[in-house]
C-alpha cells in the first residue's frame, strides 16, 4: 500500500504534464494542417531525368 501512495500522485503528475503539453501543441497550431504533408508529396513538380540512350548491341568491356 505504501507504493500506491507514491504511484498515484506520480501518475497524476505525469498525466497533468501530458495534458499541459497537449494544450500547448493545440494553441501553437501543431494540428492545423494535417493533410498538407500528405498532399504535398503527391504534387510532383520535378522534371523527370532525361534518359540516355545506350547502345546495347556492344558487349560490356568490364566482364
């Protein structure tokens, strides 16, 4: 029973700290744009690399 006198306040303290950080993250806008990163990866503005034509009829010298 002595352990519970230590663990219950510790659990309440850790829960309170977690709640404070959760409220802080909401107030600072951490959850404002949840879909932005998911859509940003799909919008591809990169130019695809140009393929270089290679003559496959000649044997490789390295083998």
